[in-house]
C-alpha cells in the first residue's frame, strides 16, 4: 500500500547527508521508538543513537547509523539534526573498536568530572550502537 510522501532532510555538522521524499521515517527518541508518516502532527524530539530508516517506498529503505541529535516535524517536512550519520557500509572504515576503546579509557579516567564523564558515556553508548549496526 503506497503512502503519501513528505520531505526529509538529515544534516550533520559536516553538511547534508540526505534530502529526498520519503513515505516514513523510523528512528529512536529519548522517549522511545517513533515512526513518522506524512501529515504527522508537529513534533520536536531529542534523538538517541540508533539505526535510522528512511522508507522511500515499502521496498526501498535507506539506512543510517544515527548519533544523538534533534528531529523537528512540521508542515509535512522532517528535519533531523544529528552529530553523525553514516550508511552501514561506511561504518567499517571508521575504526569503531578503536574509538570505543578510547571512549572506555576516557570514561575510566573521567573520575568525578561530571561533564567529562557525561561526554565519555555518550560517546561509548553511540559507538556501541554503531558497532552493533556494522556487525548486524
């Protein structure tokens, strides 16, 4: 069954990653998983690391490893602003295990420095998700 389409854009600090019409977006917010279809009610949500799925059609799905960020849905458009977004086939070249080990070392040495600890925990969580996507 075909669904109405709407514009979806993904932006990272490095620039635009995706901009096209989609039938549905599937992602994870801090409140849980969400699916967004055309004409969705306006929403502003914080995003968690996950496998982002953009359904151009029921059989054509574009996937990304999504980092933390924000999603705004309004006026039949979705804008996702994320720290990182990588297609699964790019993940192998990102030295994920090495980056995860570094994040774990940083977490261990953070001590009582709460900001340093928060950043290290966030990096560790993101890299664990990315590693799971690349291996699965």
